[in-house]
C-alpha cells in the first residue's frame, strides 16, 4: 500500500467516488493487496472519513438504504461495514418453498451451466423459479443468460429481480457499470451484499430458489450457509483427480456445517476429462452420483432450451430434479 498525501485528498476522493475499487485506485492502493478492503476501511476510520458515504453510494446503486449498526467504542458516523448488522438476518425468506445450492470446490466445472439447466427445466415444468448468482466477483449468470437489465428498487424498496422468460434472476452482473469491471469485496462487505441480495429481493412466491456459487469453500458459501441451511447442495465436478479432491472439500464443508448434500453431478464426462461410475462416486466421495453429463460443444455456448431442445441433457436434469424434490 502506497502512502497517501493527506486527509483532505482522501476526503475528496471518498466524497466523490461511488465505487470502492475506484477509490482505491485513486488513492494509489495496490489493488492486488489481499487486505485492500480492510485497508480502505482502516484508512477511512483513521482519517475520520465517513466510510458510510462510500457504502451508502454503493447501496444507492441498488436503490437501497443501508441501516448502520451501532458499534461500541467507535463513533457512529465513522463506521462502515463493521458491526452486527452484517449478516444479522438469518433463515429462509418467506414464500420460498425450496432452496438448492450448486457448489464445487473446483472452478470451471459447470456450476453455472448446471444451475441454469436446472432453473430452465423447472420453468418448463411451470414451476416458479428464482436464481441467485452468489458469484459476486464473476457473476456469470448475467452473461450466460444474455441479460441486459439493471437491478432497481421497487416501490417497497425491495430489489426487483431481472426476468428471463419468467425466471427471476439476481446477479451482480446487473450492478456493474461495465462488463469487465472488477468487484473486490471481502469479509463484512461481502456478507452484507449477500444478505441484501437474499433478503431484500422481491422474490415473491417461489417453488425453488437455486443458488450459484463461486468455486471453493470461501466467503460466499460460508456466509450463505450461516444465514440458512439450503434443502440440498448439488456438488458438481469433473472426473479429474484434482477436481474430485477439491469437490471432496465441498462435501466436507457441508458435513461440518450440517448441510445436506443431495448428490454429485459429474460434468464434462468423457474421454478428455474422464468418467466416474456410481460405485467410484460412493467410494471416493461418499455421495450418490445423480448424473454424468457428457462434454459436448452443444453446451459451450450457453443454454436456451426453447430454441434448442436437448433430450439427453433434459433426461439427466430430470433425474437431478427428482432427487431434489423427492
Ligand atoms: N458438459 C459440458 N460440455 C461442454 N462445455 C461445458 C459443459 N459444461 C459447461 N461447459 C462450459 O464450460 C465453461 C465453464 O462452465 P461454467 O461457467 O458453468 O463453470 P463454473 O463451474 O460455473 O465456473 P466458475 O468456477 O468460474 O464459476 C462454460 O463455457 C460452459 O458453457
Ligand atoms: Mg460459475
């Protein structure tokens, strides 16, 4: 982290910028610094800069108001993401019948692909489906579904989800000013964001809320699982030894947190990434193999079943669906 030239400069930047990433850039804080958010918060606290301005503006982008926590020993005006209010709400949002999370310890194995496939399958069965993209840094659902809209608040000050053919979608992709903008939130800021996306969204009645996660057992799944226990987690992997190792961590995390794993989906199955039998799934990961989905160029460019029915994939998704609703 570089030295900054004085309180006034910091104050001006914080007062005029709305994005943490821009503020940090203007302050000359190394964006690859692991503790960048913490550094920013500490900087604001040290200089008696109301970090609230910054976070209020972020919230304003979502059309929302932040209620600030009271933290003992800290001047109320100068607190930001610290405090009890981050992650203080827990439990299932009203009117959501089932919550299922798609997870993998490994990146790029098809979590987003499977999440969307399950959601589209549900839509075709006339179910009311919501999709919550909790990959905050790389909100791929927005791009994968070709969404265009922004998240805005309705008259009840709730976030109005985007609509994809009846699917209600919340994704940070709809908050970014430009597609390749980086979101670098950690710790309490991320917790607060997840809490707001989950609880302050106008989901309405849903038969199923399906959640897409970033890879790994980091902030996003831990935060969510501390807020609520989903009815089931679907673990996704490829059959490569490394992906299987990383996915075993998904299963261990769920075990440690008391979250039920409905089963495993092996994606990109075939000659290149390998295959896994039912017996091997039970032996290596201790979970039921729900489906193996072949690697195919049909799945590389996104899913739109209304235009490209794919009976093989549908059959497999149906088997997973049956398990979720059994
Ligand atoms: N069975 C498949 N055959 C071919 N391509 C696939 C298959 N499944 C997914 N893909 C493609 O592989 C890429 C990675 O998939 P996806 O983004 O769903 O993975 P992910 O696990 O969500 O990744 P991340 O960890 O980055 O969130 C995408 O381009 C997707 O369309
Ligand atoms: Mg993804």
